[in-house]
């Protein structure tokens, strides 16, 4: 029987399948079902910087200095049992650590340095086994260079690492001018791993009302290709743990990510669409494929198809683009 165990962020996991941050982590029952289906760890939903800062301002106004606004706030109710989002998050960590037997990765999402990152210490003290730092800057200012933008990410990481000793993973976007260089910088700044790639909800335009609208778009298996390429390139070029995220729906998706060099494979969209059964099916399919192809362990599988291990490393570089163009043929019945 193949050994599916793997190591991620210094944590020993029973297999590589880890549900990523999603609405499912709000629900204890959902997480218990995912654990029963075979999940090796859980990434919690994010605690957002904006929520923390907004609540700090509200507390300052209504609890610390309630008389400063006179009659304008006099009609507002006083909640003796008010629970902040931070308190609720810490309470959720404590509850999950009591009820789950698998590692728990908390998630912080923000873009600026400052006191809010001190919350990492409280999250650590509540029992989280690791932290995922989820950040993305929209570079709209033409006067800010890419190197300055990258330094903002590293400043966040350094500030967080100054207050926690649990491992920190950076969840990155694909929009770096030199991803391998940045990953090496993140490692030097204290990261234990990177998760590739962050999926963003892109704004759309409502043609009837001429306004910006947002709506969630779940992934498909086609979305695995970008992360698979970069994980294959990064494997062996740093000591960081590599997590693949985005588009894993079938056993083949997970197996390809592992062959490219991922240490773990995240799932979210498939779980939202099909429930815990999706994870169980992927896990069983991986097991069957490894038996059929005589792989004894995930360790033997991991990185076997990374760029460094390929006889033709160009397969993950520009040569693949040329080959794809030259090999394309139109579908049957279509004429150009």
C-alpha cells in the first residue's frame, strides 16, 4: 500500500490533501466531515486587516470614548456581550483544536504593516499550528517600482515573523516579474513555505446599470496549469515548502501537482461544489494510480517531473509555447 504521508511547513501530514481557506471553515460540522473524508490539515478562513482596523475604530468611539460624540451616538445600544471578529476567530481556533485531530493553519489577510500583525501572536497562542499570510497589492501607482512593491510584501512577512515562532506560509499571486527571485527573498525573510497561487475575484461591469459588480467564480481543472509550471520551476531552487492551490478537482490534478514538486495540494472549489466526497474521491484515485504505477510513496512521486529532473528543462519554459502553437490543429469540421 503506498505511503501517502508528506511534510509541509515542518508538519507531518498523513497525505497531501489540505482544504484551503474557504467559507467551509466557518462550520465545525463541515470541517469534521472533511477530516473524516481524509483531509490532512485545514486552512482556516482569513482574518482581514480591514475588519480588525474598523473594529478598533468603533471600539475607540463607542467603548473607550463614548461621550466624545455627544447626542449623535446616544441612541446607539450598548452591547455588554459584544464579541469582536478577532475574539470570534481566536475562539474558533480554540474550538477547532479541541475537536479536530489534524493540524490547523490560520490565515491573516492584509496589505499594510502596523499593529494589526501583532495579532499573529494571539493566533499562535490560541493554538494554530501555522499561519498563512495572504496579501495582494493592486499596483495602480506608476511611480511605485516592482522592487518597492515586493518590499511591501517582505515587510509584512518580517513584521509577522518578529512576533510568532510557528511556521508562516506566504500565499502569492502569479504577478511577480521574477517569481523565483522573490521566493528566495521570502525564504531569507523567514517564510517556511509559499502557496501558489492566490485566486482573485475580478471585478466585472454591469452593462445595464454601468456599475462594477463582483461575483465568485469557482475553478476548473484547467486552472492547475499555471501553478504546476511554477512549482516545477521552483522545486529544488529553495528550501521552502510548496503548496499548489487552484483547480484541483480530480485525482489527476493532484498527481500532476505532486509530480511537479508540490508538498501539499489545496482544494476548495471542488469541495464547495461536491462536498467532502470530492476529497475522498481524489484521495482514493491517487492511491489507485500510485499502486498501478508502482509508486511506494508520495516522497518518491514528489518532484519527479520538476524542471530540474526533466531531460528537457525547456518543457516548462518558452519551448512549450512554441510546441503548443506548432502542434495545434482545428477541430473536425472547422475551416479557417
